[in-house]
C-alpha cells in the first residue's frame, strides 16, 4: 500500500532523511519508532504530499506522492503531530467542517467513527479547545477518518497523552485495522512498538531495523540480564558498580530492573549476583531475560554511533 | 461548491465567536472615524493673528471684520509699521500677519485689483498652509458677494485650494481617508492574519492534505471579509454623512463599484502577505508596516502629496490608497462619475490583478 | 538562603491543599511530604490537577486553603523565598535558544544574583562536567536535544536549590539519552537535592523513591513503586496506573 525507496530529504545543511526504504502492506498497522528529530515527521509529510523529497520515490496505493498528489489527498487521512483542530469550533462543528471539506457528510461514514465518536458525543457542543488531551485525540482521529480514507497517517498521536488515553487510542487503531484501513503511525514510546504488526526503528534519518516486533526482539544477539534491587538508592550504586565490571557492554536502568548486556561467556546470572553481593549489596535478583524493543533500539543506536 | 460553502461558514463562525475580531471589525471603524472626524481635525479655531493695515478704509475694515468674526481667527495686535512684523513672529504667539497695501479700496475700485500680503509662520508648514487657505477663502467669499454685480472682474488674490470644501470642514478630508484605512485594515490585515493563524495552529496542514484547492481556501477566506468590509464601508459613509455632513454627490453605483474594487485589491494584498508570513505576528507586522503606514502617510490622507519631496511623490504613485482616496473624493464631494475617475479605476484594477496573480502563484499547496 | 542548608525537616510539606478556580476544584485536599534527597514521582492523566499542584509548590499560585511549605517557606506569605530556593525545568521553555551556552549560564546566574567570581568558577566546572566546554560559545538552538536537556537541568541547579521540579523532562528524547539523564538525576539526588518529577513514561516512575498518582484533583495512590505494585497486584507501574484509572470508572 505504501512503498518508499531511497527517500532523501535535507533542510539546508541538516539531512533529515538519509535514504529510507520501506513497504507497508494493505491493512497493516505499521509503526515508525524513534525519538524526536529521527525523521519520522519528515517521512510522513512527504507521504501526505506536504513536502517534496530531494531524491528517491514514494507511492501510496500505486499513486506517486509528487505527481498524483491530488489523488492521494482524497484517499489519505492525516493527523499532524500537533493538535490541529479549530479550538473555537465545537466538537460537532469540527467534524462537520472536515466532512464537507472532503465533500462528504458525517452520516455517510458515521459507521467508521461510531465507536470513537460515541465517547465524545456527550460533549459535542463543547469547543474543541476545552477538551481533555485524550478527548482531543479522539476527535482528531474522528476528523481524520470522516472521509473513509484508505490510508491513515498519524504523527505521534500519543505524545504527551497519559498512559490510559494512550492505551485506549491503540485499541481504537487496532479496531480500525480490522476494518481494512492501512495505518502508519509514529511514536517515541518504544513500548508501543509491540502493538504494531511491523515496525521500523528510525534514528537520525536512517532506518535501524524493519520487522515484526517479535522478530526484532529475537534478533538481539547479546546475552541480556535483568538485575533487580530492593531500593532506589541501591539501584544508583549498582548501576555504577556494574559499569565497572569487566565483560559488560552496557548497563541501563529499565523500569524496576537494571539491564546489562554482554558477549562474554563467563558472565552469567550467578557471578553477576556474587559480584554485587561482594560489594555489599544484598537481596539482588539476577535473571536472563528476553530483549524488549527498547533494548534492541539502544543496542542498534550504539552500533550506529560506533 | 459545498466545500466552499462549508469553508465560508466555518470562517464566519470563527469571526462571530471571537470578541476581539468583532471589535476590530465593527468597533474600530466607528472609533477611528470619530477620532479623525473630531479630534485630529486640522480645523483652525481662534488662531492668533496680527494685522497691519496701511490703508484703513471701508473695504479693509469690512474684510477685517469678516475675518475676525469667522471664529477661526483672533486679533492679537494691530501693527503700525512693517518692522513690527518680525519681532511679533519671534515672540511666537502670532501665527499669521495680514498686510493691506496702501490705498486698498481705491486701487480695487480703479483697477479692479488690490493686494493683500499674508505672512504665515511656516515653521509649521501644514498650519501655515491651512491658515493661508482659510484667510484666502474668506477674502474670496467677500469679493464675490461684494462685487457680484460688477462687470470688470474684481480680484484680490486668487489662489483657492479648497474649492470643494468651501466650509473647510476637516471631516470632508478625513472620511475618504478613514475609509481607505479601515478597509485596508480589515481586508488585508484580517485575511493575512487569519490565514497565518491556520498555519500557526497546524490546521493548514490538514487543509492542504485535503482535496481542497488553492482557490477554495483563498475564496473561503476572502468571501466573509469582503462582505464584512462592505458593511463597514457602508457604516463609514453613513456616519460620515449623518454625523459630519459629508455629501455623497456622485452615484451610489459608482461609489459601490469603487469600494468593491478597492476591497478586492486589499484582500489580494492580504493573501499575498499570508503567503510569506508563517505566524500571526509576522502577518501583523507586515500588514502594519507595509500597509498601514503608507496608507496613512503617503496616500495624501493626512499630508498633501503636493507638499512631499519628489521622491515620495513618485513613491505615492505606487500606493493603492492614493488612487482610491482621490477617486472617492471625486465621487463623494464632486459628484464625478466614471468619465472622470476611469484612470483611478484602471490603476486600481491593474494593481488588483497584479497582487492576485502574484498570490495565486505564490500560494503553495505544500509546506515548502 | 542560609535557612535551606540548616533546614532539616521535609523539603515539601503539603497538608489538605486545595486550589479552586471559580467553582472548579483543580486540587482537592492533597497531603504529602517529600524528604531531602528524595526522588518523588508525580503522575496523573492530563487534567488530573498536576500542573496546578506544581504551580502552587513553585510559588506561582496562591493556594485556596490548606498548608504548604517548601524548603521551610510558607506557600502563602513567602512565595518569593520559595522561588529563590527551587529549580524548575520543563523540556520546552528552560533555555534561550538564541543565546549561547555560556550566555544562558550568565543570564541564570544574574537572575539569582550569584556573584561574578562564583559564576565563572561554577560555569567552568559545570561545562567540564557536561562535556560542553567546546560548545560554550555555540548557540543553544544548534545543540542536540539530549545536550539541551542536560544543559537545562544544570541551569535549574545552578543556584543550588533545595528542590528541583522537572516537568516531563524527557518527552520525545531517545532511550539512550533518557537513561543518561536519569543517571544525572540520581547523582544530583545523591548530593541531597530533592527531585520532584512528572513523566508520562511509566518505566521512569519505577526510578523514583516514591510515587504519587493524581486523579481528578486528589492523590489516589502514594507509596514506593514496589509497594504500589504489590498493592495493585501487578508487575509494572504501567499496570498500577491503568488499574487506578479503571477503578475510577
């Protein structure tokens, strides 16, 4: 459905995209995972025909983003990174406006947005600017869907939104995917990668890896251990101590535990625990664990940097 | 068509829901008109003058009476000798000295010609010009009435500049100027700001990604302001007429045509500005400096174009309000029709086409 | 200023704090204490009242009722003293992008009235520590996001406040930089400076000594991450957060 090959784009001196290629299948929920400044927004803006690429090509449903931009604009639903609705118009007026802009009516495609819109319908006479973060998100999604697009492109829809609203939002995306809509979504939250069919990890304008979240985490080549400590103060000290241990490649705090990676044979659960015990830390729990997307991302970032 | 209507409807909702926009649209025109009409008028009241009458005959006495009873002047001193003139100016109280030549009445009767010298303090050239015009007007008026039956043309001094403003009412000058200013403010400034606001809020991104065409967006933005500007123009003309007694001597059709032409010109300027301005601030800055100041300073609205240095006179030719104000005065005050104002109409139309063409060309359907 | 170093009680002491805007109660009787050197996480959905609470703690808003003490100063009558003894950093507005790194330091030192000698010494020291010596005369606008973040944090600490408020300090930052940043936070807390932090990353909530979760103006949970996970029978803070939100409905 979406095909991007060797896409490059610079803003003056800054190279935002350094030759990106990817393909998104019809009906797929595809995630672009990466921090601010990775090039996610630039890629999306090229796809929705707002920017012209310097070189390379991109097509959506076989339509070229440069030459067939008018046709693409009819079939794509887009949610920019910032809240982009009219704050002085009410919920209903916003939806009505975007329906007419695309030459349709709310009624025609109400079935598409029903599940989402029903949650904000009680506030339909409230100005959009007075909605809470999660509700704004739902309204923006409704507005992007009201013309029944084939492809949805969502630029960081969950940034700055609380954990609950984020979870709800992903549930809605999942439902939409089952209705056959192709979705390209970007996010800086690594944990959201697992909710996508496939993801591209993107950093500094290059793609680090493209695959299903499962395969990506499987690809993690090193041994990974999770170290659990009892108190927060202990954690700080243990991070420092582990960094000094020979044979350890990286030490990072990871939620409640500390993740350490290693390629050395002689590093294992037992001797890491012993090491910390000998340094005076008790109640340590070390176990071999599966990598998460974030582990992979950091590993790839470090490789890239070297 | 539905798309366009939806867009226009949305624009009206924005306007009616924002108290500030409403104040700018309907409060400011009225306030501005009143300000220019009442406060910043250049009407002369009780200007202090001195008179040196070498003749002191019937005619000069009558003229003096007429001048001093007009309400515009107050007699500060009666001078006796020429050498008193300089010191009295230097003291600074007196703005104008009127000198009657010797044997004034005699000369007027015999030769039909007599000389009055008007000396004005030109350190404030505008006031000086004004005082002179007032004085001259009164003298002309006197001559006309007094010697109405004479066969020989009687002449005292004959340069009359405010021919179509015999009563010398400031509002006559300012109503057309205010109209030019207000229409520029509302049409150009408001459209450029509202388009820039969409860019600032990020909604422009969504509009661009929709199937809306450039003409939809431009027309959708322009139509509401065209309508509102017309209402404002009507309010200004109406208030000018009722409150300040500014006449509408020309045809209403010609007047309406002229106003619509000017509004269209201003709107296209507004769109042109919005193609370069990415934020409301920049739009405000550009429309403030690039449009408001020239409209006020270079259009002949406040400062007569003839008094400007040549370079500015040339520059003023490129200021659309100049042609609008001139045509407006012709239509409202003189009652002229297309036969007289066609050059102005032609120039304004050309400017409109130029701005429109440029902004359609510059309006980008992408972000860069 | 002296009062801070001598002051040994809780750095933040809040009792039945209320803030009303008209008829709307943004903060509804919240109570908690934060100790010296503690990393205190402050979580909640958008619109739960977090921002209002932080503004009161920073001396920017006067409470409607309840007791509030920060660094030993009263939240009603000594708001200026509070401001002098706290640091504040949000990702977006802490730095002047059009000034150089050094100029930013000079500006902050000036705002807090730090003497010239000390300012020069401390600036050099900090630049060295942050590995920013080479960038001292570069415009902040051109720095990578991670550097800006560290710089903003250092500036918030420049006047040696008793407590630093971090308002979503790591939104959108890459995972490596985010972790280096937390290492820095730990280091600072270790030196006895109290950290008060809000975040939308639930894994970061695990790094805090204690966490308070706000919902509809009230504090609905307050404990160590481990105790909270036990209490809500889940294995991550994400789970705690979701369960609390579900209970509400």
